[in-house]
């Protein structure tokens, strides 16, 4: 790491930053092993270890980094790990933090995907995943309420969330458009110094944080290696761009646009660019395209994959690995479908997560300079509010396809809404979902206990 210039007042307190790289690697491995529960749980784990326990980074800086990651396409929890890893140990720190964060989940879901296609027709296995679907609904609802509780603290944030929900649920407005409009509204509100668009929803309490930046290893200034460097950003971004897009171009040229591997590479590369707001927001877009457009899997199978991602460590968006696995397994010709499926899973993971490193290494050095920029903070806060509305849409979509066997489409005044047919309700799924909701909100049971409990109940009912 570059030496810190103590005579520079902006970085004087950073002379204390002497965290050994090996210790950081062990901490990132620990975070990866504990990163269950989707983005809400993963961010909470990182906050507890990095801010409260290790005091490597302060509350204000942690939230600033999180809000920037919420602004980006892709999984915000993994991007937050890359960001903090980069802050601590520059390029190698960001790479190690980001890779370790997804490695346990990748290996776990790959093993579960093999079991799914080999033993998926067994009643016991079907019952396990049936129970998981019910629990997943409760977990997604809990995530929506948690995020909403952090940001929906004034009428402006509530209004943004409601409008975002109506736009995507009733009018199928593209998610990137919703995020762009919300960001513009927040930017204008921040520029106007409106308290409604400040970090935390405009309720300034005078208590900035439990762990001030000045009391941490990084301090409150900007480390030398975190200062904007156009040459460094261009070099590392060029390498990452080549690692991401050259394999995609090679598949297009070698196999043609209609091959399943080309479709996987192109679709999930597009997803990496346009899906903002984290995993729960991304899943609605992926489910719509993978189920309705490509026909790679059924809505119930999408929920099965989500159940895998919920019960394994790592980003919730690892469910796309399961989608790529099934797509290649079913569409690829030849006598080795499991080999094709494995390549499909690896390809999906590669084009999904390599861009995450690109976004962080390209933008983080400049975003660090903008920690006190009220307009940027306003844009990020408004985007988080819009994401709450998008997650609400995802919750309803999953509920319809889990609790009902048939739906009809209602079209009026430019809207297109899926309406469940009440006489097709699945009473068993409804009972399991109700039990999961009571366990989560009534008895405050942990997510892992609820997921495994519902899976066990589903298995018992299947027998």
C-alpha cells in the first residue's frame, strides 16, 4: 500500500491504517461463511464485523459505500465487500473480498443443482423445495419491511416507493427507467437541501453514528490509494472489461446467436448492466425473462432456486447460477447434459459478477471524494425508496405463483396485471406460508430456522 503522507490534513488520521492483509483475508472468509439471509442479512454481518467488532471502517463511510452500491446494477452486498476490500488494501483487497464473498455460495448451489436434476422427481426432494417456497415468501416480505423501515421515514420516500410499485406492477415500466427517475428526483431534492432527501430519510438526530469514522483504522480522511487516479481506473477497467466481454464475443462468433450458451452469456451480461437495486429487485426481471421469454424454467423452479440461494451463503443473486444450470441442462444437445449444465452455471456466474468488480474499481475512487455531496446522497436515498416498491412487486409475483395454480391477465387503460383465480388456491402452500410469516414476525425466529423448518414440513407432507 502507498505510504500515507502525514503532513496532509485530509489523510493525517489514516497513518493508523496498518491492517495486515492476511488478517483481512481471514476476516473476508469469515464474512463469506456467515453471509446467509440475502442482502439484508449479509450487510448486517459486514456491519457487525467491519464496523462494530474490528472498527476498520466507520458508520458514515460504511453507509456512503452502501448507498453507492445500491445505485449500481448488480448485488449490492458483494459490491460493498469489494468496495471495503479496496478501501483497505486497494486492488488485491477488492478482488479477494469479492471472490471470497461468492465462492461458498457458488460451490453450494452447484452441488444442490446437481441434486435437483438427478433426484428432483423424488417425492421427498419435491417436498423439501415445496416447503422452501413458502418460507421464501416470508423472507422476501421481511426484507422489504427491513429496507422500508430504514428509508421510508417521510412522505417523499413513501410516495416514491408507491409510485415505483405501481409503475412496475401495473404498467410494466422497465426497472432501469424507474431507478433513473427516482435518482433524478432525489438529486434535485438533495440539491435543494430538502431534509426529506438526506441519508436516513431526513430524520437527523444529531447522532451521526455508533462508530465515528475518526475512531477507525481508516479514519475520516481519504487514503492515498483511494484518491482518484484516471490512469489506474482506466487500466483496471480495461482488464475487467476484456475479462467480461471477450468470452461473450467468442461464444457469439463460435456458436451463433441461437445457441443456449450464447443466450446465457448475452442475457446475463445485459442483466449485469440494467438490473439496479440489488438482488430482490433483479429477480423480478430475471424471472420474467427466463420463465416467460426463454422458457428455461417454470415459476415454481425459479422459487426452488431462490430457496437454494436463501439457504446457502453468498449473494441471493446466485439464483441466476441455478437458472443458467437448468437452461444448459435442458437446451444443450449431446450425451453429457451435466457437463453442459456445469459450464452454464460457471458462465452465468462469470458474466454476472465480473462487472461488479468493474463498477467498483471504475467509480469508487471518485465516489469517495463525494461523501459529503448532498445531491448524490439525495439521489441514492430516493433510489433506495424506489427499490422498496420494486421488492413489493416481487413479493406479490412470488405469492401469486406459489399460492395459486392459475392466473388470468387483466388489461385496462394501459395496465397489464396478473390476477390469481381464487378457486385455484393451494391450501397447503398457503398454510405453510402463514406458518412461516408467524414464525418470522410473531416469534422472531431466525431466517435459517424458518427455511429449514418449512422444508422439513414440506418433506413430511409429501410423504
